[in-house]
C-alpha cells in the first residue's frame, strides 16, 4: 500500500474505530516534524529561562492537539495543519510558562515523575530504596534505545562510557519491552524514547495521568523481574 493510502487508512481507523494503536502510529509518524519545529523556534528564541526540553514538550502537546482536531475529510494535508498547531502551542506555552516552572528543567521534571511513580511507602525503608534504585537504573538503560523502531537502532557495541554488559542489558531490555502488555509498552516507548512526560502520554492514550504512573511502575517491575530471571 502506498504511503498516502496507508495514512488515510490510519486516520479512518482512528476516527471511526477509536484504535489507540493508530493514534500512536500517527503520533510517531509526525514526531520528527514536531521536534524539528521545536528546534527551529528554540534557536530563534534561545533564553536562559527555558531549555530545549520545554520546547519539545510544547511541540508534542501541539501535535496531540492537532491529531485530535484534524478532520481528514476537509482535504487539508495533516502536515500543513499540524505545523500551525505545533507552532502556536509552543508560542502559547512559552508565553504562559511561570518563573517557577522555568526554573525546573524539563529533565528535572521527568526525573521527579519517575521517582513518584516507582517509589512506595512502607516500613521497610531499605527495600523501598533498593526498589527505587533498580527502577531508576532500568529507566536509565531504556533511554535512547530506539524503542519506537522495535530496537533496530540499538548499537550493541560498547563506547568509552559503556561496558559490554551494560549494552547487552540494554539490548535485552528492548526485546523485553516488546513483550510487555500493549498499554505498558506504549508508556515505556513514549516516555523513554520520545521523552514525553506522563501528562502527554496520558493524553495520547486517553487515560488519566495517575493511570500512566501505575502503568510505568508496573512495566519497570515486570522488566526488573524478567532481567533477574534471565540474568
């Protein structure tokens, strides 16, 4: 099937069958466009108050808005429609971002979300700390592993900063992510590969932010157990 017909099929299934997988596929397809627009606007408006992650976050939010509001029956190419939505959302986001939010970098906010997701309360403080450390380590290994492309982008050769064991574990993790329940896999792919905060993953999936946090913790726990079993 040619690309134009394939995309038309995606929109039809998303609009009339409410197919979550189609929504993610459409998002993945135009993610590079959103990042490119964010990069261009970031270079034009470079400021110490905001980091590149803020622009990327606003761009992805704009892309999600565009996907939800686009009407393929009007005949306007989605790329042209999305560009205006993405650029407008970045401009609006920058204009309304408070000083407090600006002081917290995108990276810091992501790390705090992960901590809240995988942390747990209880009397066994040592066990809780151990679980937290393992969860953070699994998350660190997942970053930049090319999960969206099914793991083909993973470079298993160790660099000056990576041990062979580390890279082998990364490769194993990517294969295990493919075996996760679909909802958990979407959370892992979008959060770690595309860097989406939980709020945007929730918007993509049509669930609450709390549910995304639960899925994130369940996925890391499942991956941790599988690594122990195979290790």
